[in-house]
């Protein structure tokens, strides 16, 4: 795994052992995902992403088992501040044959293309890659629901509210659009190191400078001068989101997803009004 942090390594190994104990012979595979597999892991801001593949069919209490595993490692490793995200499902649910488990399209592709096997058998050759359209639609829907919430829209009017929420919140606010734009261009999943570089190579101005700074903050945490962070957000955030929304809006329209396009454009109007 791509970290030298002994406590993070121990936490991950504990998740693997807990999954094997809890699911028994049904625990087909445990994978390291995300930046711990691809590289670019930040002890300041990265999530710890783990994928569990369960053999056979899902059972009613499987989600509760996963939640209990997560609770145990959070309690044991209270000094690890990284968010722990556990994805789980069967081969059938991952491939979309049954609606269950937790493997969104973005993370499904990450599992197939980049994950590192931690325990069990590598079954990724049985998994179906999500098509580019599914990835883009899922990215648009996630962005509207998570990045375009009423609370976040209000924050565009007062970026100091974003700054006060700390490094993880600030950098995800900045870097998510860059990652989704890289996905739209290439159809591939990449870490922040690649997607931020793509953005600054293809866009210029205050938005590109914000993405550049956001990537550096992700590695080392926000500077002590919080006013400078808020200033950069005020200068570049709206333009960054305009670029993202405009590109995804056209793509949704090309797919005939007019309702999704209208939601994107409404989001753009809301953050534009609050930034004037």
C-alpha cells in the first residue's frame, strides 16, 4: 500500500482480519482502493478506501456487519483522522445484476483498474467496467446532491464558511470538480495528483490557481493565514464550478437527460447570483 504510516497500515490489516472473521468463508476478497492503491495518499486529507467482495448472495445483516467493522477500527485507531470508507458487495451486485451493496460506478472502476488485493482471491476479471456514460451521469448526480446542496450554495456567498470547515472540506470542494473533468475527458479514474495537473494544464486564471493551491493544501494542510484561503476561494471557486457545470451540462443534454441538465443549470444560476 502507498503509505509508510504504520498505524494506517495496521488499521487496514485489522479491517481485513475483521472482514474475514465476520463473513467467514463468504469473504471472497478484500482490496485496498483509492489513493492508498494508486498513490498520492495524504495523511491530512485522503480517505482510507477498502473494498470487500462477498461470495454468494448478500444477506440481510451484511450492511450491519460492515458498519460494525468500521465502528471497531474507528474506535481502536482514534489517532487516525482519515475518513474510513468501506465498499462492499457481491460480484452480481457490483455488476449491477442486483440492486444491493455499496459500489458506486466511480469506485467500481477504481476497484477494477487500480485496487490492490489485501486478502482472498483476485476476482476482478469477473467484474464489468461501467461505461463512460454511467460514470458521467453518476458524477453529475453526486455533484448536484453533495456539492450543490443548499448549504454549499450558501457558502459560495461567504467562502469563509468553507475555510472554517478545515482542510478536508476545503480541498474536496476544490478538487472534486477537477477529478470529474478529468473523468469526462478520458473516461478514466485518476488521483488528485493527475487530475489537478490536467486542470491547470487546460484552464488558466484564478480557478486554475485555486486548484493548484488546493492540491498543495491537501498534502500539507491549510496555511495558518485562513484569510488567504478565503481570498483564493472567493476569486476562483465560481469559475471552477462554472467550467465543470458547463461541460457536464452539455454532456447530459447530449445524452437526452434534460432534467439533469436543467438541475445543473439551476445550480449554476444559484452560485452565480450569490457570487455577484
